[in-house]
């Protein structure tokens, strides 16, 4: 089964899709095709290993930024099981929003630790790598889904 991973950047949704030959194409944005592939894999691994739904938003966040990130999270298909990593490089802001079910497995402390790791990578100029690392840390902390 093929599921398209999506990374949202600003007002533009970036979809990474591979055709039958495995050649992917990425829309214009802050990530290269290779980085999008890494993000796609990190999102799939996090989703599959935890049973939660992870999403990434990269772009400007309206003030107040926490409220904007929460609004974006609320628009996800299953907000209760969802984790949104919202990053605004220009504003130097990172928000992690968890739904009710996700929050039971990802307390604030775990999110703060992942945010610190991401911020360190961002400071070194590695936006995609920071997000990938943060997703892995969040998934590790959330643990395996009870359904597995």
C-alpha cells in the first residue's frame, strides 16, 4: 500500500511521491529531494512504530505562534492521536503540539528534550536533519503502539 507523506511549508503543501520507477519529485521549497525522502522515512517510521500520527509544518506562524500551531494541529485528520512539529526558521520558533492520546505517551518533558535536539541541529544549519532527529526521539519516547 502506498501512502503519500506530506510536509507542509507555509501556504504550500509539499507532497513527496514516487512513481513506479522510484523516481521522486519535490515541489519548490526549503528541502532537497534527498531531504524530503529522509523526512518521509522518519514520518513513516514514527507513525508505524507508535500508532500515532506525526506531521511536520515548516513556514511562518502567525502570532501568537503557539495558538497558530494549535490551530494547525486541530485541522489534522485525527488530532487526538496526532503530533505536530511546527517550525518557523525565519522566526526562529519551534512548537510541538500533541493531541490527547499522544500527550499521554509524550509528556512535555519528552517534547522539550526533542525540541532541544532539533534546535541544536537548526543552529548548525541542518533543518531537515533536526526534524528527522526530533521525530526519532519523539517516536522512541512514545514507544510501540499497544496494537503491535
